[in-house]
C-alpha cells in the first residue's frame, strides 16, 4: 500500500482549509490535522515534502556525525603536533582527543541555546504571516552557506574553533528550517496517513544519507582520484559536496508544496513583542491543550538523547572503539540503511497503534542497546557493530513518531509556532546530552563514558513519556 493516497481519488484542494478562528475565551477550536480529514493530498506534494529530508540529511550524517566531525575535526589533525606525535595509548594524546570531543559538544550546546531563544518566535511569525516557505527557504540558504564555509577549515589546531563554530551555526539553521518543514507535515497528510508520511520523510532522509556516504566511500577507495589529501582537502571538498546536494534536492518543496494561509484572528506584532504573545500562547496550551504541553516537555528530554546518539555516535566508534576511517564510513552506511528501513516501516505502526506506542517501544530499545554498548565496551568492535546498529534501528522511529504525535495535537493555525516550541523545548534541554557527554568524559578521562551520559538522558525522557496521554486514544 502506498504511503500516500492517489491524487486521482478526488480533486485535492491546492491549500489546506483555513482554520476557524479561536474563540475569545482562548479555547482551542480544533486541531490543525482535523481540518485535513478526508482530504486527498497529491503525490507530488507528498514526495516533494519528503524529499527535503533527503536533501538536508547529508549535513547530519556526513558532516555532523560520520565524516567531517568524526574523521577530521575530532582527530589528531587538530592537536598540537607535539601531542599528536605521542600516538594512541599515551594519556596526553587520549586526553587531547577527549578535549576535542568535549569542545565539539560545547559548541553544539551554544547553538542549542540560540535555537531555544529564536525557534518559537520565528515559527509564530511564520504562522501569522503565512510565510512558512519563506522562512524555510532563508534558513536553508544559510545552512548551505555554513556547509560551503567548512571548505576554509584547514587541518591545523588554529582552525578548530572555526570548524566547531560553523558546525554549531549549521545546526542552528538546520533546526530553524526544520521548524517550518515539520509544520508543513500537516499540509501534506491527513489523520489516516500522517504516520506513514512522517516516516517516509525520515526514511528518505536516512536513505539519502546512505547514498551520500557511499559516494564518500567510493572517493576514498580510489584515493580521491589523485587529489592532494594535505591540509584536510578531501573533507573540505566533502562539505562543499553536501551543500551542492542540498541545493539539488531541496527545490521541489518550494516548487510544488503550496504555502499555508496566514493564521486567522492572530495579530501581527513586533519581534520582541512576539515573546509576550508566546507566553500567553503557552498559558493557553496549559489550559486548553494539556497533552500538547506535556508532550513538549517530555519530548524535549528524549529527543536530546536521540540527537546525542547521532551527534556523538561516530566519535564513539572512532575514538572509543578505534574504528578505522573505512570502518566508520561502512558503519555509517549500515546505520542509515537500518534506520531508514525501520523508520518507514514504523510509520505504518504509528497509524495503526498510535505514535505514543511507537515512541515508548523505541526509547526502551535505545536504553537497552545503549547500556550494552557501555558495559560491553571491553569486548571490542563487534559489540559496537551489533548494539550500535540496534541504536540506529530505534532512533528513526522515535523521531518520526514524535513529529506525527505533535502534529496530531497541534491547534490549527499554530503549527510553525508549536513546532518552534518543539525545537525550543528540545534545545532548551539540548545542553543535557552534550553536557553529560562532556562531564562523564572529563571525570573519567575516557571517551566511551560519554555513552552513559547520553543513555541517561534517553532513559529520563522515557520515564517522562509514560505520563503523556494520547487524547485520540483515551
């Protein structure tokens, strides 16, 4: 069965229906997804929306996780030459690598603070003006610019700060883009298909990551066709390639998915006044959409744990389990493959059993697999291959189901704002994984202890999610 309905089934509306105004009482009249009941979405719109995940995934898989940070930015290339010369096994050398990993975590933490401050207000303003695509376009351009600028991060300690700064900036622009992209999920699905559509997007993203990683493996296998490898040039070229990839595959969402109408009965205010409106809207969620409120809090914690798995997974493989460059790339391909397939399949379970059930199952699996990686660390690479891939099986379904759960409980006309809060609450808690990662490493002096910090965050999110109720299944 196709993950999206055939456009021939009925004549689709070019845009989602305009939501009814919220009453003066402040009560929420209807959830945005409810307005899509019975609407058939053209396949071209669904495919164009899902392809955006494919377009931007190389930033996460190639740059942030498996290649640029793991095989370049956190390696001895950026250590003082006298320390780098000491080699593996020397305490100063190992501490130097741990400091690079910790520095990366600090930069990502700072980026998370910026996201927390900006995401909900920018999302709110996009809703009011009916400008989701414009905000998506602007942040996508800045993301591409961040990737292009990584070309100037030469292989020397003096360039480490520039490298982690651009990585952090890219994560900010990627998250702001994601706010409006996620909000558009409601425009390309209905209550019966939203799980499959959300899973399709995440799944295509992972598969796109596979292809991008395979291209890197092929280039490495052929020794970059004789290109100089001095000064980190191959990694800098990879960053440029990821930027070009994003441009090539992101354009359909702007060409074929219609803009959402402006939210009705919502006043346009200045930027700083938007924070006051935001506070009142949060109070309204507490009074009239309690499941949405509690889910934002619970997901803030467990999604930061999910982000930690991918942000530091390849660093763990290369530093803690001593994977070679080839092994890291091979693991990256396998990880994206299992994550993509699992996420697409989980979308069907989402529509059948509910997003909450998928989230709880995935988080439980993550805790078990993560603890196995930590406690069985001394058994070597095989352990990471088995349980590291198990982690990847559960990360994607948890992410996709979280997106569909929130879309189901989001008030009409507030999609970008709520997904902005989704980003903010996540990033407000985004210090958890990087901070515990850095703390556990700093205390122990061993990179693999960072695993335990990340899993503690996932476990805390699992406990909080137990108290979140799905209003559609009560």
